[in-house]
């Protein structure tokens, strides 16, 4: 997935978490937390891939 869609998923997860907290709905809060963590993990993987590619490009030039 792209950076934008991962960030959107993270924001949606945070919002869902907040609504779950505000309404006392533990299932909604947990689903939001799961979405947020998944999106953050995807962003971390994308960052590592980018840094790895950048590092390889610099070392070959």
C-alpha cells in the first residue's frame, strides 16, 4: 500500500479508538487500535524499504 493510504488507515484507527473510548465500546476501541498498529507497521516497513533502497543506490554510485 502507499504512504497515503497507510496514513489514512492510521488516522481512521485513531478516530475509531477515540469513539470507542468515548462511548465505552471496548470492541470498537480494540478494532481501532488494531487498525492503527497495522498501519504503523506498514509505514515502518515502507520506511525500511526506502532506506534500504536509498542506501544501496548510494553505495553503488
